[in-house]
């Protein structure tokens, strides 16, 4: 893939705390997201040319489709090209790419991508079985029989294959969630802030921690959270930045991206070396004109601990089968001497409001590159950040590379 024909910048980002939003409606979430992100950059919504909104679960958990109409209900956004996108857990990343494509095509200079999700009730309680069933609709029907919680079961099978093929232990894999919980303690937006995690806790089967499926190694503490949340990001061309009046030093440039989709079913394909994920990551690097060695910080889709391990391999930092070892050696930790992974806490500890996740990955990376994360989580002088967002059983992959402008 050639370099991008036009420069695209992240001009602003805002998100809610992930976890429990309480008694708020889907229209209320959309309104809050748009109001806060525009206020952050100090511009009226009238200057926005286009928008893309992701809300994967809202039709099934919130009785709401056509989220684009809610976006267009905000003053200044009426009659503009706005769409709703769905790509399972990669919906947020897909919303960003949708806006990027429109800006590259000259169909606008300023765009907003946002992801919204309400997975808990107004009291903050989660119906795990209902959410599990709803999420299971993003799998192939032939892969569902015999699985009460479809996605945890599918990724437990992936983890089992990984351990057996590479001789990795459950103790090795336990270092993945422990790393992310450690980072989350300093992130004020993280759902699991204030909750400690150790390797022994991950390995001890008692209380809420249990094996997801009989005979398979995945445990509760290696799973992402059921979360409410929203995330919104402003993207702009050079002309768009002038229109917004945003200082270039406060921006990060989106210099590469990729998107690829593999078959929905996990049967008959190599999920330990997912072709689409590798292709999408290569495309992002090639467009940016860099390699894995140039990346200073990364946000990846750790819906389950196994994906934290696989993601390091997909990023190109280690060969296949050595991702878990990266965490055991402490390299994924901030200050661990290598590429820090999920300084936000990731999906496991920051939270996973499905459609907000992909937007939040890019947004947190923007904050890293512009020095806006809490001091305890700030990577020193980062130049490049990479993101890897997936949907389904390692089916849809969306990747980006951002570059510091200051």
C-alpha cells in the first residue's frame, strides 16, 4: 500500500469512564459524546463535515438502530453524510476508517468517529447470559452448538491450541492480565482500577474465578469486562485543522491503517496465525513507511488473555508462539525495556464497551503521543503508536499507526 495521499490528523479525543454509566439513554450517551469531544477542541459541531457512529449491541441490548440519526439530531449536524457501522468488536475501528476514507476522498475536512455501548442496566448490573448470547451472534452458527457462552468458549479453544502447539503453560499466560491490571491502576477511566491482580489469583480457581469451559484453560480473570462506555475522536485534514483552530502541536498524525476480514468460522483456518490480522498490520506499517521496530507504544484487542499474547506476534515484535513469553519477561510492562502494550489497561482491565473499544485504542494512543495520559503511564518521548482492533473470532481486523507531530 502506498503512503496516504493526504495528511490526516487526530485533533481531539474524549471518552467516558468505562464500566457503569448508570441511568442514561442511548440518545443521552450520543449527545454527551459529541458535546464533550467538540468542547475539548473548542469548536462548534457546525464545522464537522461527516461522522460515523458504531453501536454494535444497541439494536439487541438497547432497542436502538439508526444511530446515525441520533448523531444528526445534534445542532449543526443535520443533513450531513453520517452513517452507522457494525463490524462486531471492530466496529469502533471501522468507524474511524470510514471517516478517514471520506476525508481522503475529499468529501470533507473534519469528521467525528464515535462508539457507544450500554451493556449494563441503570443500576449497573450485567445480565451475563444475555450479553453472552447477544455477543454470540458475531460467530458462525455452526460454531455455536454446545457453547453456553460462545465467545469465551471459542477463545478458550484458541488458547488451548496455543498452549499445546507452543508448549506454553497457564502460568505463562496469566502474566497477560496481570500486566494490564497493573497499568489500569493509574488510568482514571479504567473499570478495574483499584482491583489488584497476581499470577496466583489468575491460577486459583475459587470465588468468581473459574474455568470458562470444562477441559479448556481460559479463566474468568483472563476475560475482558462487560462495560458501558463511549469514546469519540475528531479527525481532520490540514485544512480541517485550520478551520478548527487546533494547534498542530496538540495533534497526532494518522499515517497508516489496514483492514482485512477472514472467514467467520474458526473451523479449518489457522487462528494462531490469522492471515487477515497479519495482512492488516502489514498494511498499516507499509502505509506509514515504518516497521515494528519503530513503534513505541501499542494498544491491542485483549478481549481474552490469549489475544494479548497473539497481538504481540501480529504486531511483529516476536515470532509466532513467543507472545506469552513477552509478558513473562515483563517486556509488555511500561518501563519493561521493550514495546509497552495496553498502557490504558486494555479490554481486560480498562473495560470493553464493544463499539467504543476501537475508538478508545486510537484515542489513548493519541493521548500518549501528545503527553495527555497520567504521568505514571506516559511513555517517554513516543514517536509512533500502533493499534490492533478485532471483531468476532479473530475475523475482522482494523489496524492503525499514529505519529507524533510535536
